[in-house]
C-alpha cells in the first residue's frame, strides 16, 4: 500500500467575459444565449461584481 499518494489535481477553469467568447467562437450574443438555452453550449456563470458586469464563462466555453 502506498501511503505517499497525492490527490489527483483538479482541472482549473479560467473565467472569461462574454465578449471574449463571442470573439473566439464567432457567434453573436443572441446565438450564444440560444445555444445555452437548448443545452448545446456551456451555461454562463454570474460571479458577482457590479450589476452591469457581463456574464462570465469558464474554460469549457473555450473548449467548445
């Protein structure tokens, strides 16, 4: 039995703004929100901050 085993590191996600997702995917805001609604694109996350901050996405959106 190996007592020195280390836990498997978890994948770190980087959060990006909607404008960067639009730039990387070539989709507009409406297309991205429609795809989130139908489940074909990762959902955005609200991380706090001022109410006018755009939604943010993690690196799953980049991988998509």
